[in-house]
């Protein structure tokens, strides 16, 4: 009886299939397994708590009031809680509602929703993880003291009283896991949004300075993901390349305008300065903690390296060139060839492919695996190109792309 999985117990105690689905969406299977093996909340625990059910039900408001009145005095929370008079009352009510479900052994949708709401409230209030742990300890002690009181009132033996304290602490640990997971997910979402905004701003800078259009950036980004998929990189890696490849030329912000915006072919000294955009891009992005920006720094540094070692800035060869750079190179060169430039019309796809093939025969500038993956995805690449160009027609760009 005691080895029943806690999800089954929640189902027995009112959580519908929809609620179980939400729980599965919140917690990884491995976390659920961990709770089962370490906490082992069982049907026996539900039976223990049932013995003090009626006494505990009446304590929900009292516990909730005691908890929030105490934490309202904590320095870090005082300002936020006093700024909105309704907030504290709302928190008390949500918590009392949660406690009622907990003590009634009614673990239905409302119970689950309140558990998540408590986690989110901590996030919105800006409660740091360390304070969260302290508050959890205080909360668990407070609830346990009421369990002790109710067990005594109900006339339970010392052993049964201790069993009840143990059972309620197991249940609170499970519920706090739900709450902390929702708190953590909210933080991740917020960080992701901030990262997306940062990326958007970086892209604006790159487009502002460079004559390449946003379309070029969008196409290279999409083509790179298709190539990454076709060489067998995992989904997460494909996504990172999709988001980081648009930064390949961000270093051009550090190249003088008379070179970046020059209409004709660059002189040798100008070309040497232009080559520096790889190192500049790397320097701009290298210190970020964001995996996407870090990949962006790698791509910025390596997208002009050639597989045979004849590229720049470092003359890296073969697999010494990061895979992200080898992928972006194929996408970038192809798009440069088939795009209209101020000094040339857009080249037909067949001609571009002929040039790329010819180039590969004379010197191996592309990683052969990436090159083959590009051909394998050519139909999909052309579909993507059509979609992007239809939404916003391409404008002229500078000649540096081919250099
Ligand atoms: Fe470049
Ligand atoms: Fe480019």
C-alpha cells in the first residue's frame, strides 16, 4: 500500500487527468521519481492526516494569518507588501484556500492552482531563493505546531502524533517542490525574454551599420538551422545556431564607414581592416554568460575560416574550426551569391551552386559534411528564402560579404 506513487494519491484525492497533465508539464519525470524515492508520500500518510482532518480544517485561516503577518515585517518584503494593501490580503486568502485543500485531503485542481500561485507570488514579490528556504522552514514549523496541537486535542498517542508531523512535512515538501518549480520557470521565462530583447538590440546595431538587410540575417539564420539539422546536431544545438548565427557580422560596427560603405572593391589595406570584423565581433560577445551570445562570439570569430586552412582570421583548419562557424559559412556564402548587391544582380541559384561546387574542387573552403547537408536541405532552404523574401523584398548590400 505504501509504495503507491504520489501522483496516484493525488488522483485518488481529486486531481483530474487535466491536473495530472499540468503537473507533468511542470515537473520533469526525473523530479517526480526523485520525490517518490526520497519523500515517499504514501497512502499511509493520507490515513494519518485523516485522523486530524476536522481539527486542522479550522486552522487554515489562523495559520495563513500568522504566517503572512510575520513575513510582512521582513525587511526585503516590507516595501512591496505595504505598497498594495490588497496584496497581503490576497496572499492570505490564497494560502488559506491552499491549506484548506491540504487538510481536507482534497488535492484537486484548485489545490494545484493555489500551489503554483504561491510559487509565482514569491517570484513576483522578488523573494530570493535563500529567503524562500527560510520562509519554507518557518512555514513547515508553523504548520507542524498546529498538527501537534490537533493531534493532542484528538487524543492521539505520541507515536501517532509524530507520524502526523512526519506526514504533513512530506506533503509540504512535495507542494513546495511544485511552488519552487513554478517560481524557477517564471525566472527562466523572464531571463529568456531579457535575452531575446538583448539579441534584438544587437541585431539592430548590426543592421544599422551594415548595408546587409535584416533579410540576409534572417535567411542565414534559417539556412544555418537547416544545415545543423541535416548534419545531425540535436534540437537544442540547432536552436542555438538559429539564434546566434545572425550575429556573424556584428563586428562590422567597429569598421570605419569609408570601408564598410565603400561601393567598389576594397584595396588590400582596406581588406585587411575589414577582416578585423571577426575579432571585433568575438570581443563584443565573448564575455556574456548567455549560451546564445557565447555561440555568437564563436560564429563571429570563425565564419570566414576555410576548411583547408586558407581563411581568416586565424587560418584554422578542418575540425579546429568550430562547427557553428563551418555551418554559418556555407549559409552566408550561398546567400551572398544569390542576393542582389549594388554592383551585381542576384545570381540564379543554379549558378551559385555551380560556383560553390567549382570552388570546392579547387580549394576546400567548406566543411564537406556541412556542404552536403546544405544540398540535402536545398529544397527546404529555397522554401524559406521564398517566404522571407515575399514578406520583405531584399535591398542592395555591400560587397564585403564575398570577401
Ligand atoms: Fe563576415
Ligand atoms: Fe553575412
